[in-house]
């Protein structure tokens, strides 16, 4: 159980913070940057939920936010070394990836066929889900950067990749199952204004 009696401690005033195992690192550490991107994604999903998406997403979006806290914990707590016990009771794994794929398939089955790229936008909730998708892609890159320098649970990268695909599908769901998508028309940009 987490208990937060004090919001500020002063412990980060010199540009350092603690990982989940207690190790002090710079706030510029790739693990902190990756975790921050996942936190930003979670905030964007909160915005998508506040934008009143279709009823079918009212339970799913908070579930994705809970999942992102688990994923963030997996980033924050380094993998154990030298046969030490894992400080994190449960890590992201293939089961989570399978769940994300099943959600993609389920929601995508209801969408109109896509025969063009689409522009991010449409309803407020769809726009927020598109923003979430792009933040998810950046979070994936930050996690990839972290994985290039430290041991990391590889399921995190796969889960973020699937999550960005799911968010694309959910943005289309929020645009009347794709009927309200804004289609890209090649060559019709600035010449039209």
C-alpha cells in the first residue's frame, strides 16, 4: 500500500531522484525519461476520458491507465542482478501483449474499412486518443533508448508497440467507428487556404 502524507520532500532539489529499488540517479537518467513519457501518456489518456468518449471506452481507458502504472513500475524498478530477489511482484509479460492484441482485434472489427491515411482529429476524445498514440510512440522510443544501455524487460517494448496500435483503433472508435475520420488528401494542404 502506498501512503503519501507529504507531497514535497526536497529530495529532488539537486536534480536527482530515486528508482524503485532506492538507487539515486539523475533526473536525466534514461529510466526516468522513459518513465516520464509513460506518465505523460497516462495523463493524455485522462484527457481522452474527460473528453467524453463513446460509452464503450469508459471502462477501457481507466483500465489502460491502471496498466500504464504497472508498466511504469516495471520501468522504475530495475531487473534483479546477481540472484537477488525481484523487488517487483509482477512484471509486464506476454499475457499483457496478448490482451492488447485481443482488444485491437475486437475494436477494429467494428470499424469502417480504411483506404487512406487519416489526420489526427475529429471528436475531442478522438483527438485526445490520437495525441495519446503519438505520446505512446515517443514513450516506446525512450524505453528503446533505455534498453540500449541497461537490462530491461523486453515485454515493455512490445506492449507499448501494441498499445500505440490500440490507441489508433480507439481514436477511430471515438470518431463514430471511423465514419468521422478526417482523411488525408495528398497534395491538398496549404494550397487550399
